[in-house]
């Protein structure tokens, strides 16, 4: 179910609709959502739609129902290709947040996953391709050596893990924290981000903020204002003691979970040249692993919104 938070409109410079998934990408928007709920921000009015999966967010920007969206990094590339350059990447918003968790203390390496069932959300997005890559590079064949059961949302993975003592789950923060808070026997067994970096030499990028090209080119000042406000919002999320309460007020994650998970969520706002350097390298690595992960080809330079 979507959560819509609409700001009052008073002769705004632009009306900006933003979509994001619940979790770290939406957590980084909480400060801006607070401002927007009180009225126009720097002359712009905002509305926010929060969804539980990328499958619900992506159509919003394809149809033009959202101007800006926070989505998995590989889907940003897929959208660029699908829309023939109709979206631009504004910023990296989340670095690596994926972890393998288990009930007990039996998994200490990727090889220890042999014969286990892994519950995960994110099929067709960064989690799937990241998991398949590290399994293949470790000599494990899905469906033969290890089994993957895909869920539509992370909450379902937590529930499955609770009912399957022998299963493991690949969860992003803050859902890994949620699982451990619910069951003290659940622990972080493997840091997927560290494994990925060891295998590829590049850090994992989980989330990217994109915009419809038409909107960005018609409203460059509004985009610049959004990025400035987004940077402040991310700083609020990472540093303010009020952030967990604000995040909880939008039903993004409960306050106690946000309190514990924020330091491990790697929430950032990296625009411009640094974003282009990081994201282009990351997408190249994904393309080499599975070309379809990025939509069949890596984006051209015009994908990157660098003012």
C-alpha cells in the first residue's frame, strides 16, 4: 500500500513527485518529507509515495506519475535502456546494505551456504544479481548446490527465517536489524558487501536516485534545489537524534529499528562527477557478470546528470 505525503501548494516553482522504497532510500528522505509536510520547500511543493518493492516504484516513473525516484542501482540502468535515455541518474543514495543472516552459528563462509535455502527479496534487481554473482564465483550453482526462494518484500523473508531454523536470509538493513530484534538467535553471518568488494575490487551500490529526463531538463533549478535539500535530509538522517522518530512517523521503519540500524545503512547523497565515476564502474562490473542486470548495455555518458 502506498503512503502519500503531499505538501501544500502555494505558487510553487515546481511540483515534484518523489517515489521511493521503504528502507534506507526512503529513510534518507525523511528530513525533506518533514519540511514538505509544512509547505513548499525553496518554492517547490513535494509529494512522496512510498512502496514496498521496486516493481511498484518503477512504473510510477515510467508512466510519469513520479518525477524523481529512488530505485536499485541496476534498475536505473535498465530504465535508461528501456526508455531510450528517458531517465537520468541524479545521485547515489545508498551504498552496500546486504547481509546474510541465520538462526544459529553455522555459516562463516559462502561455501557454508551449500545445501541451504536462502530467502531473499529483490529478484530482478541488485540483490538477485549480487547474490548470483557471489555464489557463482564461489562455485555454488543455484538450484543444485544452494536454493533461493524469492519473496516480494523483505518482511516476508524475516517471517520465513523465523519458521525455518535451517534457512538463511539475505536481508538489507534495516530489515537485518529487525530480524535480530525479533529473535536473539538470529545473527549476521556474512557481509555481502565485503564479499562483493573482495571479488570485484569495487564497492556495492544499492540505490540510485533518478529523474525523468524531460522533468530534469525542463526544471534544472528545481532539480538543483532537490539535490541540495536531499543532501540536508541525508545529513539529518545520519546525525540527528530526531531522525528515528521522523522515519517512524512515515511508517518507513519503526523507531527502535531505525535507532539501531541507521549506522549500518550507508545512507549517502553522492551527486555529480563522483556519482558518475562510482556508478559507471559499478554498472560495468554488473554488466560483465550479467548483461541483462543493466538492461543489456551500460548507459552512455548522458545518463549521468552532472551540472
